[in-house]
């Protein structure tokens, strides 16, 4: 207890000093046991629901705890709750977009710093009853929120004293189990965007409900950019995010898994008139300054596709790592073939080395024996749409030499390069061999 505070016990009938002493000892023992059980739960990193369950026998009103995505993490499960608004939230497992909009208008979310210590709120308010609210912060970011509602009457000093004890225990729990590092700035939309990226929001109705408060239309053209840093620091991420906002004015940006994710709404009002080439040039300059690379997704038609777009950026970054580490930007449309190969081999547990067109073995063996580079010549020839002049220029050979060597290649392959089916097999096989070679290197 804090200094100069005291609590009084009232009995509804006259009892002796011995009975008063025994009752006082019993109460103190209950609080001591509670204190020990809470410390043990915190040390074992038990879930938040366990902590609320331990508190419930000693509290007079229901306690509710939510995370920074406004999803309910714990509540008083064995206490009757006669408020329809609260029943609706607990049944849904999260605050709806409509309810969040009400909380924003009443400044409970916009002025969150004033709830960094326990604050008692009286009606008129959302629940039309007294409640005590505490937001556990990390920098300016809310980690979890706790509220205790006093549904029947205002809280007594004793109830508030015990609530301060609960607050202290939750503070220990958050510091030990939930905090991950200081961030200087956060935005209201971040938990929603993270939930979309991680696939925790997937159903159309659920997404539409949750994004009401952050001014994003469900149906629009969205593209995801993922920035990965060679050496991540919060200051570098903050600098990159600030510059990305000028490159993508209509975007939502969030720090995610040691990088930055940008959800850009194409064609949005305020997105600016700068061309795609101009934006790409500015992004490339930023990546070089920050020592970062970027995976770019295809355009998706609505927010339901954000998770798939995020996975595309991850695939693009992986292909860049193997095939083109010198490039700062890799778009999924340039990486989808390699991603498809990777998915196929993982699904079937196959070695990529076994998937190419086997007659190429003769050509590769001949190159090793003679020191020729006919495999490279074939690759250049096919990628130049069988243009002899361009192939000769790129190989630094005479046209007649290219024609002669192509005839030898056809003999070794046992087929004509005029056949489209053979060319398709060769193009796919040459890409597989290139991918395997770079991955092994």
C-alpha cells in the first residue's frame, strides 16, 4: 500500500476482537497468496487470461485486456456482464470499426498518452458507467490496454487500491513478456496493416469492418513494397519511412519483421502526378543511401489480396538474393518463374538439378571437353528470338561461326531449333541451370 493510505473493514454484526483479527489475517493471506500466484504466472510467462483469472475472485467489476490490434486478450469470464456493448465486443473477440470510431471521437485513442497511468473515467462515456483505464506504452505505442468497469456504483478507495496493485503486476508482465524495443512514432493504422500482412484478417466482412477507422477503401488497386536493410536500425528505418512517404504520398507504411512494408494505393487522390519511372528512380536512390533492397508485388484489386501481395514481395527478395544480388529492386513479375520452380520442388521434394532437358548433358559435356561455350551461345540465341546478327554481336563472333555452331548444337541435341516445343524446353532448362548454378555459388 502507498504511504498515508488506509483501508477500513465494516462488519454487519457485532463481533469480538479475536474474530476481527482472524478475518483480517484471512484477508491478508488471500492477498499474499494472490501476490505470489501473480509473480509465479509472470515468471512463467503465462497468458494474460491466467492473470485475469487470478484477479477475478478479488475484484468487484469485470476486467478486459486487449492488444494493439484491439483484439481481446483476456477478460473476467465468470462475472455477469449486463452491458450489451461490452457483451458484443467480448463475443466478437475484438472492437469493431464502429466501436473504434466512437472511441476515437471520444479521444480515448487520440490522447492515449494521458492513460499511461491509471485514470478513472466517469459518465457520460461509451459504457455509461465509471471505469478505470490504463494503456501500457512502449514509446508512443500502446502494447496492451486494460480497463475495469464498475457497473453498479463508483469504485471505493479499497477497490482502486487493489486495481493499482493489478496495474503494477501487469506492468511487470508487459516489461518482461511483451515489449520488443522502443519506437519513437506510431500510427493508428499500423496494427490493422500488420494483421493484413500476416494473414490474421482474411474475410471480406471482417476487413471491411476493421478498416472503417483508418480511411482505406476495400476495393482499390493496391501494391505492396517490402524494404529489407543490410543492417537495420530504428533510426535508419525512421529515415527510410519518412522518405518513402514523399515517394508514395498515398501509402501506409509500417515497420515489420526488421524492415518496412509499404501499402501503396495506386491512383488515389493526393498520390501525385509523378511518373512510375520517376518514383522508381527516387526509390532506387533511397535504397542505395540506406543499404537496402526492395521486393515489389503485383497490383491486387482489394485489401483481401494484401497477404498474397506481401508473400510475393518475400518471393521477389529471395529470387533477388540468389539470381541478382546486385539489383536493389526486384519485382515479382520478374521473379514469378523462379518462385514457381521453388514452390514445385518444395512441394514434391525434388532436386532442381533433375528437372532440366536431359539432352543438354551432351552439350555441356562437349563444352567441358573442348572449352567451347555453346551452352551460353544457345542461351543468347534463344533469348534474342533466334536473331543471328544480335547473337553474333553479343558473343563477339562472325555470323558464319554462329550459324556453324548452331548446326553442331542441333546435332548434339538431336532436334531442330525451329521447333517451338524444343525451344520452350530449352529455355526453361537453361533458366533452371542458371538458378542452380547461382544458388550453389
